[in-house]
C-alpha cells in the first residue's frame, strides 16, 4: 500500500512537472532556469544553462526557447519537451536580450559590449547582418507587422529604428537616460520605451518617430531616484500597460488610453522583467534582489503568490502550448 | 638617451605613446620594447600628444584638453601603489569613444588632446600653441598648491572653456568655483569623510584614532573627517602624524603597533595618506585590532573596480580590456566630465555647437542649468551643486576585493536630495587672483 502511494505520488509529481502552463525564469547569478508550475505555483524543476542567463523568449509554437547566456557569448536553444540544449546561435559577444521576428525565423540580439545589433537566421544559424548602434544596446522590439524593429542603447540614450527588410538604421530618437525595455502597441502605432535613470516611460509615434507622451511616476514614501522603470508589458485586449519600477519595488498600472497611472503594485525587491500568462489574467514579475517571482492578478492588482527562485531572476516567459 | 626621429617616426611614436601612455603599456608584452617605449614616451610626456582619431570636418567638433601638472613622486611609495601614468586620461579616452558613438547619430564629435608638464610656467608656454586655442573643455589634474594658478592661466588663455577638476578632492578648491565654470567631477574629501562617518554610525562605531601623513591632501582629508565627526557625533580619541622614519615594508609588524598605541582604546582607525606612505601597512598591524578606513582598508571613493551594479560592469569591462588595469576614481571623474559635456552638447542647438568662441559658454550654461542631470552607472541621475559646482554622486565604500556599499547609506535623509547628506552644499567664495 505504502509502495503504491509513493508510486502514485511519483507519477503525480512527474505529471505535474510537465503539466502546462509553466513559467520559465532565468537566474542570472545561478546559471540556471527555474520552472514554475502555473497551477500549484511551485518550482518544479531547475535546469543548468550557460553562464549568466538573462533574456529568455519562446518560439512561436512554444516548442523551443532561446536563452541569452551572456557570459558564455551565445544564445542557447532549448527543446522544451525534454529541457535539453539542442543548439547555439552565433550571437556575438555578451548577448543580453533577444527578440523574434513574427516570421519565426529571424532573431535579433543586442551585443552590449560591442555596440552592435546582430540579426540571425535561425534555420541556417547564420548571422545575416550586424548593425552599428549606440553604446550598450539593450531593449529590443519588433513591430507586430514585422516591418520595423527598434533597439535602445543604454549609454547613448537613444532608440534606433531599423527597417527589417534592409537592415538599415532609418532613424534615431533621443530618449531619457538609460533606456531599457521597448514595446510596440498591438496596432503598431506607438512604441513604449522605459528609461531607468531618467525615471520615465516615453511613448513614440511610430510614423513620425517623435515622442508624444512622457510618463513619470510619483510614489508616496519612495524617493524619486529609486523609481527606475525597466520591464514593460502591454495587454492585448484591455487598455492597460504594466511597468516594473526596479528598486521602487513596485509595478505601475497605466491606462493606455488616458495615460493615467491608476495603481502601484508592491512586489519583491528590484522588480525587473514582466510576462503574462495566456489569457493575461496573471502577470509575473522577476524580483532580482529578493530572488523571487510575484504572481499578480491583472484585474484586482493583488499579488496572489510569491515564488522563491534562484539568485537574481532576470528573464521570464510563460509556456502554455 | 638620444632619440633621433624623423617626423613620421615621431608621429608613429606619438601614436604608440598615446595608445600605450594611454594603455599603460599593458598590451606591449616585450620587456625591452617596453623599456624603450617608456623612455621615449617619458620624453614626449613632457610635451603633448594628440589623440589619433578620425576627425570629420563635416560635423560639429567639441575639443577637450587634458592638462596634467606632473607631481614629483614621493620616495617610499611602494611601486604597486603608484598612480598609473595614464591616470584619468584613460577614463576620458573611453568616454570620448562612447560619446562619439552617440555623436555619430547626432552629428557631433569630441576630440581630445593632452598636455603635461611639471610647472605652471611650462603649461603656460605650451598653451601658446595655436592648436590648443579651440579647447572648449579642460580636464584639469593639478595639486592644490598650483590649482589656483592653473585656473588663472586657463582663465586668461581659454576664457570660454569649462574646466573640470578631475583629480583633486581638496574642499578648499570648491570655493574657487564662484563665478567661473569650474566643475568638480571628483568627489570632495568632505563627501568621502561623510560617507565613512555614515558607515561608522550604521556600525555603531564611535571612538576613532585618526592618522595622517605630511601631504597637503592628508591635512585636507583629516580636516574634512573632523567636520564629519562633529556632524555625525563621532569621537576622535587621538590624532597622530606619521613620522616617516623607517621602511615599513620590513618593519611594519613591529613598528605599527607602537605608532597606533593610545591610552584610550579606539574602535576604528581613520587614515589620510594621499601618497601611500604608511596607510597600506595599517590593516592587521594596529595596536588594537580594529577596522582601518580612509586611504587604506575600507576606502571611500568616487569609483572602484569592484562596483558592477547599474551597468557599471560594462564600463569596467571596456576599460580593463583597453588599458589592462582596473579603472580608478580619477579615471571615472575624467569619464564623468566628458560624458557630462557630451550630454550637455546633446541639449545644445547646432548653432550653439558651431559658434566658434561661444561653445564653451553654452556648454557651461547647459551644464549648470537647474534641471541638468547625467547618467553615469551610479544608479541615479547625477546633478551639479549650484554653489560649489561639485557633481553630486554616491560614494563607493570598498576594500580591495569587494564592494561594501554605496553612500548615502539608508536612513540618512536630506530635505532635497539624499546625495546632499554627503559633503558641503554651500561654500564661501574665494577671491580669484586673475
């Protein structure tokens, strides 16, 4: 009887380990990825990956993940059915973030140490182009129609607009100090960019490439220099954006129609990157200093779970397919 | 040594020198070659070098001039603690590179020349050369004794240029900033002393023994620390000057306990020793076994190689890869000066950038404008104090192997800016001897 119970538990456990949805979190200082079961909100597995994993994205079919192993100077490809590394992409030195073109075969990566944007063709594993950008390129975003992509450079304080057909740098817009994350709105009309040291989020018109809005944040009891916007996510069907505010330990909830900041959600220390689950009912945040992930209800803005992961969680993505 | 040079050869040597005067010969592996280059470079160090960089004529150029008054080295400083030959200018070189990547997109570029000499008179003579007359910003590395004279010369020769003090922490120099565009990018001793005092408060350390050497800066640091002690309610059990009478590298273990013996017990030792004459021998040798802070042990600095947060690791990597040595606070102050100038240039109109004589003036106006801030890997925007023209910045508390923390420490509050818990905010103005 005892044996049966144990084996039942074991099979349950292994079932749980592969049950979807699951969240993947890169732990920058542990060289691992934590996998969180999105039903039990437990860490069900921890996988070793390349040195200093940061950016993490899923392929469109969610069968593979692309991981920036920054100190290993490569992008690792992981087969998500068995969590094995099945290949590398030639990322150039120190890849920090990655973005996938909607065609599913072109991947962009920013090489922080070389002031370059590298464009890679996934099937052939070849570098198609390297484009000179500003110092310490960081945030990447591809428009939903796939025609335009942007890269932000942290020390140059710019958004570089790149034509995805010609790989030409077509425009450069100045933005507040130390731009980090960038996101196109669903209709591709606007681009949102966070500035960590500037303490702002800038909204650009993608036609004119001009700044049309600047959001700044004032939180009672939090010193203004601690408000450092980093990760941004925009909801698909609802007019809301969430912006992680770094050492302010909060996420701002912004109405994208009125540009009003409607709420601040208190999460873990040094909140960094954000991701939604499939129906966007839940938002996940990586909290670098406290080494955990907050799981937030996107309607009530309540933190429903806090999941301890590895040291310095950085990238996050949810797999549901 | 006679060096017979054709002009091409001289240019080539000059180039090697700037790469190596600048790269501290780190890249040159061959011993003999190194010696040869060093001696050749020393000859040239007394004159000048121009940065071999591609200058485009079609975009606005802002000229930076690095001026170093060479100080005679004090005997007794261990060779491993001597300041690198490219101190400061190496940080500026990295900043120029960074700024020009940005400038490429915004049609401006920075160029840099460097001159060094042991006396003000020689600097003055060299400044007669027409190629220095277009300098818009000066990075000044000068000792307190010559500082005011250097400022006077610069005010005469290059009245429009913004001057950055990149290497001298002496608080007295902050009183020279009234009415002239003299910006202090290196933190003042008062900022450094306040940072240490905050750490003492947090650690509940109260009784301190203060030790100092003979250098002018040692007295300046000590006097700042006395101010901090008053402000943060610390007690100095004794103040002693190092007598300099024996070779510490052999006798430290027996001599330092004697030197640090006091009637009253202390909980920590503060030391001011600009020229590395004795402070390095204090840790683990003091009469009472206590932490050593200041110019040895726990140092309070504008920058340290162990600082990696807020993207600093990227800058540290770029620096170490280029110059084969860690980046120090003078390198960072030079970096910060150039990046501040570049940030100001971005905010200037193209007209203001090109009008021949007024570039320096508009640069100063933009820099000293109320809302001006600059991002420089310190986790918060840095601004300039209007009265002392000191760049507000956190102070890094670190020992050789690790970062301890950044001041201001949590809990030390100020009504305007937490960074104003460090250093003097206001100053009385000194008279200029123009």
